[in-house]
């Protein structure tokens, strides 16, 4: 019960007028950061970090973590409206969110996304409140082999999903892997695939590829079909929120599963991106209307958003208790803790009770405030689709250019963005799936790194991936996911034979 | 705005073959790069080019299969009509120019001209609306990015002259 | 002891400022930034260099030390090569400074990118970062000698050393340790120092050479223990951290029979062809930063070595370090094929 008392004390701290003001400011800034491509959560928090220097650590972390929640909420907006995910974990949201918007259901999609985010975050916070110490020790079991197993599982639960010809899927995914490999090889410290071109030192950032492939590619497809963004008939009043809420409880199973996946991925810390892909992939397999995924199914928005937000929130736990960031944004927050003179780690929960519980209380409140803020804005966001195409298109193109530029402050990246745009148009027309390509760019180098770290540790033996119960379980889960359709078919045949 | 005339255009088959061959070429480039980085199994486990090499191989092989499948397929449909492609190019070409001049003129000036062009030529708005949006957007961008979030964006001689 | 170290550091800072006093007044009149100053970090967000840069940015903002904003930009591509090449290409742009770590030397040597520190203008050394040999607290090693004996006794490669990056400072120290012991580690590179420390807590590696700030939390939590510091003398900070032990109580590796010294530069450079006035402006700025209590606090929390250098002395130090790195990397076989 001591935890509960601490939590109430935390609420008292977070509910001080100054802290509430800071919270609101953080949420609004966060949503803006999430909406503008190129200013992701990590960048946004880093940029605003020095501003917090003169606040008390508790107010400072409340502001920065609220920016983080705001950015998580905001990332869904551009994914749904324009097919432009601002963060890697919003990619899976585009798969069903954007088709929904095109069908005039932008309001529903946004409501579902925001609400799911809130549910995911709430679940993760409750978990942090109740089982923090237990969970922290679980994270310690994750070495390179376990991490690779998690990435493996993410890939397996996602491939084999697309309806496109299998070899086109393979080609698309391999292009993604190849692009992810460009730049510095982190294991040998050697440059590869750069061909002496300085601009290629950075490799290909996911954001540039995604802005091009998804965002610009979509604008080109729209041009081909005539000058109109579909979805202009979206309902723009708040009733849509209530209507969507009535529908959402039907998907409680998907929500719960996504919450669990998200918490697990956030703690391990593999992060929100594999969580969102994995959750989407599994939902597609087990949902009743799974075959409709990709055509604008509300469940296809619920699954990735819940998981991403749960992971994003859970990622703060290993940061606080171990000092390992579970996401890039958490890494920046970690730097912040050190700047304010706090040392994240096992002692933080003991020595800085006010800070820790103030932060946890602000997770509850910040997410609630965030949900209210973004939900009231749903009609405004949906109304953006009514702006005529010939005004909104150049503005999107300019914003995309800014986004691509600000990743590495390089105009070369802006050129690459356009190249990716044309590529996205051609690939989509030729029936190549883009999702595996993006998944490979996002996770490819991490998976390779974990794989090679494991092999270094095991001195070259592949047995390391089945060396203990934890890693074997995850690998087997991955294999099951990979051969799921075959297993399902076999199962139904057995039943048919039995009957 | 789709042109209703059953117009001519490039065959889907031809374009797809072109794309597939381009992908295969990309695969070859990846293989060449990997060989440079070293593709064997060194003292520290796989060398830098080990994985990219097989990825490149996979790209080439799957492209070969895709090419074969694509050519075998009985598909007489058009990729797109010339009119449609003209529409697409009417965005691609100005955007390419926009992106190309950005390092020299800076982002703001280029964006103004680009937005104005797009709205005037494709949207046929009156000059007042065009001016409002094309000047308003870069100004807001400047305030948000450079003033508020302190993210520097590319600038050219005009900004230098204005002392921004 | 700590108090006096703190005070003497303060005094040094003040005397340095005073010594520069007359010239800096003239200098700041001679040149001042007229646009926002870009502060390049050749490493990712959240790392040691990034933390230092953002602390400086915070101090500058809080104490109003500059009229123009200081903007931190991460350019981490190619092990920092991206950032160095960017500053190298910004000739005659005095509104760009860069904070460096050892990758100033290691990146060009290991990757062969066309860059050398002489392409930039040295401004000042802010501090030196210490390296400490860490093991898991549950392990039976009580001092560096125990550990090195265990390393020698084990079969080659069975003891794992975790570190940040490949062919960079951590691996250089690892190779030096291997030479000293005549034994072999398996070196496993990770992305960041915090991750390395946690891998050690989880027993996925057997030892690390983390910077103090990266591992201090785990030390305080009783999960890790320090064996020795790679410096010529023990660190001066005597505030107890864990079990009544302070940074000061960690013996030098040399006293443990491991004659290895390694410190990492945390210094500032600016774009090529900067004038004397421009350099003087930044030297003056960093003197002011060093004099703030926030900076002192930061130095203490990371147990930094607070050596400060400017001008020719600094350039000479960097030149010597470059030679040393070249030798170390050559011996270890870390040079890019083209070199």
C-alpha cells in the first residue's frame, strides 16, 4: 500500500497549478512536434531540454514527458490524413488509417487511434505502478540473442501477410535491408555501400524513405487519378467520437493483446516500432475480419496504436530503473535526468520518491489531458481534408521537404526524398508491397547488429539462439508466426478429417 | 479531371519490366559494394559485407523471377494514359526543380515560388489567395522552426541580405 | 578534498578568465555572433557528448551568456564523420562550433574519410573523460589483478568485453589490456554506454570500460564494481558513492600493474580559417560556462578530469593524441584499408 500512498502524493505534486500548466504546454507542443514531419519526439524533447534547465526536476520531467505523449498522439494524425508517418511506430497506423480517411472516415480513424493510444498508455502506466521492480529485472535478461529473437518475431509475424506476389514481397523487403545497411557498419566500424560518397555516410534514414514512398508517392497517385484528395466528405463534428466509442469495445481482445505486446516490447527494450508491426500482424491473422485489413478496418488502427503507445510508455520504466532508454526519446529524457542532477538507476525509486511518483502521476494525468485535447480537435483535423488539393498538396510537399531536410540538415536528403517518391509511385503501380520495405529499413540494421553481437558472444555458434528458455521461446513463437497459415491449414484439414 | 478519351499510354508490362530491371541493377550495385567491404567470415564473425552480399543476391534472384513472371503474364492493360502521366509529371518536374534550387536559393524563397506556381497553374486561384498562402506558409514555417524550435533550415542570399 | 578541488577549479577558471580579461573585452568588442550559433555534436542524442553539449546550451541560456541562441545539432552519421565533414565544409562561417570525443581521431583512421583535426580551428579543451574498468558486483574479482589473472587463465576469447562502438576508444583500451595481459577478450560493440553498463549488470558481458557517468547509477545500486581507473592519478572526487567508497578510492590501473592510461577529449573546435577574435570570443564564452556552479555540478556527477587548455597548448595536446591514436590503431590493426 505504500505505493498507493506514494502515488497519491505524486498526484498532489502533479496537480500543482504550475505543473498542470506545464503539462498542457507540453501536450500542445508535443502534438505540434508530432504533426510536423522531421520534428519527431526525440528531436522535440532534445530541442526543448535546455528550456527546462531552470525548472525543478519534477516540473521539467512532467513537461518533457508530456511532449513525448503529445508527439505520440500527434504522430497518428499525419499517418491517417496524408499517409505520412512522422515516427517509425506510426507506419503501421497508415495501413488501415489512411484507407479509412479516403473513405470519408477520417474522424473515426482519428478517434480510434487516439483512444487506443490512451488505453495502451494507461495499461502500461498501471503496470509500472504495480509491478515496476519485478519488471525491471525481466529487462536485464535481454542480451543480444534475445533482442535478435524479438526482431525475428516482429519480422515473422509481419511477412506472409501481403497479397502481393511472394517474390515481389521478397524483393521489396530486401531493398529495405540493403538501404538499411548503407553507411557505417556498427560491428566492424567500417563504411560499406557508400562508394566514397560523403552524403551516404548517414545511410538512409527511415523518415526520408517513408516521407517519399508513402507521402510523395501518394500525392503522385492522386495526381494521376485527378486532382482530389478523397475523404473530403469526412464528418466534422464531435458526434463521431461518441459513435466510434460505441464500436470500440468490440475490439477488446485486440486491445488487450496489443497492450501486452506493447508493454513487453517497451520493457525489453526493443521499442515501439516492432511492437506496432507485431501487433498489427497478429491482429490481422487472428481477427475475424482479418482479410479486410489494409482496406480501412478500424481494428487495424486499434492494434498498432495501442501497442505503440503501450510500448512508448513502458519504455520509460527501464530508463528510470536501469538507465537504459527503450526508445530514442527516452534516451534524450535520460540525458535530461543527468543534467538535472538525477541518476537513473536502481536507487532512483528509493532516493527520489517525489520525482518518480510525480512522473508516474503525470503519466496518468498527461495522457488524460492529451486525450481530451486531441479528441476535441478531431473535427479540425478531419476538416483539413476539405482543403482543396491544389492548396494542400504544395503545402504537404514543402512540409515533407522540411521534414526530410531536418533529419540530418542535408539537402541531399531532400533529393533522396523525391527519388523515393517516384520509386514509391512506380513500385505501388507495379504491385510491390511497400510495408515490408519500410519494416526492413526500420529494423534491418538493428536486427543485423543484434545477430552479429550474439555470434561474437557465442564465438560463432548459432546455438546461442536456442541457448536458454527465454530466447528459445521467442524464436519458436517467431517460427510459429512465420508458418501460421500452413499450420492453420493443417489444423483445418485435421478437423475435416476427424469430422 | 481524368481524361475520358480511351487514350494511349505505355504498356503495364513494359513499365513493370523496366522497374524490375532497375531493381536488379540496384541489387548488382549492392553486391559490388559488399564485395568491396569484404564478404567472408572474419575473425570477428561475419564481415561488413557479408549480409549485404546475400541481400544483393536475393534482390537479383527475386527480380529475375519477377521479370519472368511479369513477361509470361497475359496482361494487355495500360500502365497509365499519357494524359495521366502528364499530370504526374506536372508535379514531379516542378518538385524536382524546387528541390534542385533549394541549396542555392534557400528553402523559403523556393517554397514561395513553388506554392504560388502550384496554386496558380493547377488550382487557378486568384493572385490574392495565391500570395496569401505562398507568403504566409514560409513565414509561419520560419517562426515555428527557426524561432520557436531553433531548427535551422537552408537559407540563401535573400535571407543573408535580410540578416536572418 | 572535494571542496578544495572544487574551489581550486573555480579559482583556475577565474584566473584564466582574469588573465584573458583585458584581451577578451577587446575581443568581444571585435567579434560577436550575429546569427544563431550551431553547436554540432558528432554523436547521437543521449550520448556523453550530446549530454555535455546540451548542458552547455542550458547553462548559456540560463545565465544569459550569449546574445544569439546556441543551437545543438546532432550529426552522428558515419561514427561522427558527418559532423566533422560538415564543419570542415563551413569555411568562413564562424557561427559553427563542434564538440569532439575520441572519434575526432578514430573515425578518420578507421573509415578513411577525408578529414583531419587540422582541418578545424581548435578552441578549447573543456574536460577529459575518465575510463574505469568495471565488472559485475557478484563476480569474485576484488581488484584488477584478480580479473587479469582470470583473463589469463581462461581460454582465449571466452571472457567478453562490452564497449561503445567499434574501433573506437573502448576497443582501443581493450586491445591495450589484451597486450598487457598477453590474453584475448571477445569485444562486443554496442550502440551506447548506458546499454553497455546494463549488459554487464545482466551478465551478458564480463567486463566494460565505461565512463564514470555511464555506470555510476549501477555502481550506486550495488550491481557493478569498479576495479581501476585508466589515469595517471586517482580521481579527485571524495563524496561517497557506494559502500562508503568514492571515486577517489578507485586505484589507478598503473598501481595494479596495468600500465595503461587513456583519457577522452571533450573539446571544442570551430570551422576552418577562423580569426583570432572569433576564437577568443568562444574561449571567453567557455570560461564563463566553466565558472558557473551548474558546470561544476556536472563535472562532479560525471567524475570528469577538469583539465582546461586553449591555444597552442591545446593544439599541441591534440597533435600528440593524434600520433598516439595512430600508433594504437595501427598496432591493433584498426586502420582503414586505404590508409
